[in-house]
DNA sequence: CATGAATGAGAGTTCATTCAT
DNA sequence: AATGAATGAACTCTCATTCAT
């Protein structure tokens, strides 16, 4: 276990070797593989994606995948996990910024989700998770708890505060979060499914801002939602 | 018939048939098969669904599928087509009923979609189509044109009329339809993916009515949306 | 089960019916089936021929085949048997006619084989038997003994008599029969394999007569083979 | 190497290899596979040969076949192609040797065909092509043009020259080639079909030389064919 | 007798996984 | 560490055979 193949993944740069010029940044390998995998899983689904394709897209051989992941399933889980972290982190940041501004928090959440998740390579993850939920229930449960429920709680809190402070009309809190986020998830899903088959489609920014405008008007009832227009 | 998966498709599975008659009506067969297929495709995706399972769920043998469909792919297409017709027909009916009442048409469309599509076995089709779009581009294009774009046009017309008649504020028509329908699609998708893995979840009626309330308030701006609350 | 559609196909016209005008000759059915089977077996081989096709060509349903034959294999054997009888009978007749005329017997045998076997639907049997020998060894052995060896013996006797009477040169009797018959088998095989794919091909009569001319010249050495030219 | 089936194809089966190395030379593989395939196709026909058997005979797994060939059909075509090249090449060589000696060319052609084709593993190809012609018309056409017609032309030319130079009697050139070669094809077919089921059978050399003797006597009419008797 | 819907064992084919190099 | 040839279990699809009508 000591001097066999010498995994060089993490730290110590191979003890006695003097110069080693070509060494990928630290170890980007696993991330490259999960990124390639994620893209293909999103596009075609888990079962329809061949390891050959993933390997080819990552520029390695099929066997190499098994140096980093135990199985196709493990690769799937890693890809999801990888793609889920940004979402979690992004959520935390928002609370700090808009902790006491309900309207800003809602607007900020939606815009941030689109910018940092929906419009990126991670935008396909919701579609992927919905599609594979029955095949990977543990992963789906993890995703639900670690990502969805966290976001749901965040949004709900924001709206609750808005109601408490009189900025928002009273609305049913138990359903407000999915109502606010689902149009964005839908757009992200659309762009990762049917959009590539058709031309054009809606303009994301217009879609996003119209959504924000609409729901804030809806939430604020007669009261004018604050004038900020980005 | 209890409270499990809520299947509303035609005959399918024939409840308690322990003796399997060797020769059944040749006519109902295809629908039974596509119904079984659709349920499984929605649950697990196309590639992860085995023909064995479909046959078993339909109460026939594997070979029987090939008496009615040329291939797994043909069965998939037939299942989609079968599940798509109700949506098309339902749309037409609405225009007749609410042709000149924008608010009623929007509310009617959303409620009808949920009742006749979203809450039935067909509610999984959007998820399925999004998941398989890249693998079945022609089917996805057909679905987009025959179902989505038609519904989009219907909703857009309704809103446009509402704006013209002063009932609605001016909003961006190019994005309004997906904004109105996506929460419902999301709920249907949710019920066909993660919901079975977790308990409870949101109450569909509450979700639906809150959505309607929210967007109509959003659309009507300061004006009171007509009082109907169901 | 009585007065439904009134099948009129086969035999007894429905028990109590008085006149029964349309009744196929005795029972031609089995022969029709074996004939259809033989034609297809010859064309495509045993394994590549589907029972559907045979049934279709015979104008019956697939199930009907099983009323007359226990299995595809049984049908094959029956088809061969059926197609082999004429060959056996034809051989007997020749001996009576040309018993003491070696040249006439050789010439008669070759001409008769072509006319009664090679140029008919039975002409494909040799090809079929050669192709299926390994898959149906018993049938092949039967064919070899009942048909081939009998013909071989006949021809050899004829040549032996010709040599004894000084009409023919001495030649190796153990190989003379296949040498005499193989060009005809080859032509029959050709017509049942490659000929249908190409145009034209050789003229059978010219081929046959040239063969007869050639081998009789070869057998008669310097002596003039008797002048008969058909 | 004893007296059984007389296989002369390349490597094939590798005699006594009880330990099967996991990785073998990627280069010899295809020939080993086509050789195994050809032997079985000849024996049992295309449809009756299972890929399992071919793989087993070649000492590989079923999946390995698909590393080298796209389908069973592709393997069939490759096997034919592989087995056809020697025949083509052998033909060319003969013309150089016997270009101006009709008797020698005819005799040389027949002897060479038997030695290099008929008595080898390739001797089963004619039977195979005749059997599968209807199922693989393109292959049959290719075989006809690339092999048969070329040989036919060669023999016809030889005889034509013999007639022109007065060595041979005038005979119908359009049929002479198949008449000369068909006894050899027949013998080769026989050895690949019925012979294995019966004992003994004719002696190939005796058969061959008697054929040559007979047809040369037939062609030379009264004239003595040159004395060579091997 | 005749049919043809239904069956299920078996064949061709795919692809995740292994391992000698 | 990386490769890719090889594997074999699992899948789709075919078709001889059965049997209710």
C-alpha cells in the first residue's frame, strides 16, 4: 500500500522526484470527469449515457474513469454532488446580504439562482434529478434536503418577513416557494431539453424580470413594490 | 383506486385478474399497452424501462408487445401520442367557453390543465419529454408544436385580450405563457419524481389557487381581479 | 361455433349441408403445403424460412401447418420426401427402356434427370440437401441412400456394361457416376441460387447436350459414339 | 493435419491453448474470427450458426466478435471476402504459367483449383454461396463477378485457344467452363456436406484425374491428348 | 377444420466493468 | 497512471409453437 502505484492525487508531490513540469493543476482530473459526465447525463439521462461518451468528452479512456470512480453510479452521484455545492453556497450568501429586505431577498434570490445556477451548466440538474428520482432515490432525497428544502425555507422566510412587515399581502406560505422558483426551473429545464431542438425561444432576462415583476406585484397587492428595476 | 399513484389512464392492468385469459379483445390492447408503457417511462425514463416490466404491468408477455408495436421506440412514440391527444382536445374546448373573458380563460386554463392533465397519469409527460428530448428529437419537436406551442398561443391570446380590454396591465406577451403554466408543470413533475420519495408535500389545490390568485393579482395591477375565488 | 362465418375451405361441408360442390381433390392440402415449403426451403434454407412465409405462400394460416405437420422439422422432412419420390421412380423406368444399350442409357439418364428433376421444382433439392446435411444428418443419409446411391449404381452399371461390350474405354468406375451427373446438379443448383440474381446465363439444352457429347466422346475414346443427336 | 476435415485456413483455434490469455495480438484476430465463422457457416449455413459457436470456436467471447465486426452479417461478408481472395490470386498465376498451352492450362486450372481451393477450408464456399445467394444477393453477385466469371473467362479462353490451334475439337464455348469445373465444385461440396455423414466416398485424386482424362479425351476427339498423366 | 393472438425460449447486440500491459 | 481489448450479464427482438375461439 506504500510504494505500489503511487497515487499522486492529493498532496505530497511524489517524494523524491525533482522536476515535474507537466502536472495538471493540483488535481483537476476528477472535476473534469464529473463535469463531462454531468453534461451528458443532463443531455441524455443516466441510462442512455455511455461511459465511452463520457470518457471521450473528458479526453480520457474508458478505463481511466475507473481510476477515480467505482462505477457509473458512483460517477453519477459525484457529478450531482459536485453540481450541487454551488447552489448551497450561493444560498448562504444571500441571507447575509438581504437579511432584512424581503423584496430584495426575493428579487436577489431569483436573480442569483438564474445567474449562478439556471443559466450555467448546473441548470440541467433539476431536470436530471426529476428524471432519475425513481432510479436513484437516495440521491434524490439528498438533493431534496440539501438543496431544494434549503432554498424553499429561505424563500419562505423572506416572504414571511415581508408579510409580517406589511410589505406583502398574506399568502399561503406552504406553497409560495415553489411558486416563486418553478418558472426559473422550468426555463432552465427548457434550455436543456427542447430549446436546442428549436430556434430562439424566449429571452431569459425578459422572462426573469417579467416573472419578478409579476410576482412582486402579486405579493404586494395594491402597494407599489419598490421601484428598483435592476 | 386507493390513494397511491393516482392512475386515471384507460383500463390498464385490469385490477384483480389472477387468471389471464389467453385471448383478449384485440382492440383495447394497444391502449392498455401504451398506458402501462407511459407509466413506466414516466417513472424511470425510456432507457431504464425494460420491456419485461411493461409487459408485466400490462399483464401480457414480452412478445405480445411486438404484435402491436414494431419496437420499443415505436411503443414510446405511441405512448406519447396517446397521452398528448387529451391535452390538445382540452385546449380547444376552453376557447369556446371563455372566448371573451380573459380572467376566466386564464383561470379556466390553469384549472383545466391541472384537472385533466397535471393531476392524471398524463401529468408525467412533460417530465418525460424534457428528459428524453435529446434522445427523441422528432418526438420532442412534435410535442412542442402540437401541445406546448398551442397552449402557449392560447394563453397569450387570453392575456393579450385582457390587456386590450384594460383588465390586465401591459406585460411582456412573449414570456407570459410559460410563466403562467410552469408552476403547474413543476407540480406535476414533482408528483412524478420526488414526491413519491418523501411524505406529504404541498397541497395541489392550495398550490393551484394560490398561483392563480398571485398571477391574477400580478396581472391586474391595482385593479381588483374579479372576485371569484372558486 | 355452428353458424358463424361458414368456413368453406377444406372438406366436409359443415355436417348437415346437402350439396358439397367445392371439395378439393381428395386431400391435396398436405402436398400444397410441402410444395410451398420446399420452394421456400430451397430458396432461403431451412432456418431462414419462416413458417409465416410458408403458410402465406400456401394460402393458409400459420396454425394450419400444425394440423398436418408436427413441427417445422417434420414439414422439412415431408417436403424432402415428397420431392424425392419422382427421382426414384424415374430411375426405375430407365432401366426397363435402355437395359441393354449403354450409350442410350447414359444419354437417357442425363436427359431424363434434367427433364424430370433438374429443370423442375425438384431441381433445388440437391442444393438444399447439401446445405442442410449437417443440420439434418438423418435426412441427408436417407437422401444419399434412397436417391444418390441408387442413381450412382444405375449409371455405374450402364458404364460397366459399355466397357464390357467394348463401346466404352475402360474408366475408373468408382468415380464415373458423379462425374457424369455433377454438371447437371450444378446447373440445377445454379438456377436455384445465383441465376435469379443475374440475367440470362447458359442455355440449359445446349449445356446438357454439350455435356453428353463431351463425355460420350470421352468415354468412347477413338470410337465414334453412335450418331444420335437427339 | 490428419485426415479429418482438412483445414488449411490461417491460424484458427490455435490447437492446444487451454489457458486463454486475456489480451492477444489485435492483428491476427480478425482472420481467426472469420476463419472460425467461415467453417461454421459452411457447415450449418448462416442462419443456423450461432454467434456463440463462432466465438467458442475462435476461443473468444461473444462480445469480442463485436469489437471487430458490426454484426453477424458483416462477419459473414468478411468471411466470404477473406475466403475469396486466394481464388482470385490463384487464377492470375495460372495464366502466366500456361498462357500458350491449352491442354496444360485446362489441366493446370483444374488441379490448382482442387489443391488450393477445393480441398481446403475454402472448398465449402461454393456450397455456402449457393445456399445463401437469395439471402445475400449482393454478396452472391460480388462472388459471381469476382470469382466465378473470372474463372469462367479463363477456362473459356484456354479452350478457345485449343480449338484455334487445332488441339481441341470445336465445342460450344458458352457452356464449356461450367462443364469443366462443376465436377470439382461438386466434389468440394460433397466433402462439406454428405461425406462427413457417410464413410469413405470417392478418392479425390482418382476423381480429379479421371475427370481430366475424360474431358481432355472428349475435347481432343480422335486426337490423342498429350500423354502427361501426372 | 381453421384461425391468429399469445407465448417464451433463444438469438443478436450492447455496454459497464475488468485487467494485462 | 493510463490504456483499451476482452468479457458476460442483460437487454431487445424473433419466431416456432400453442390453444381458445
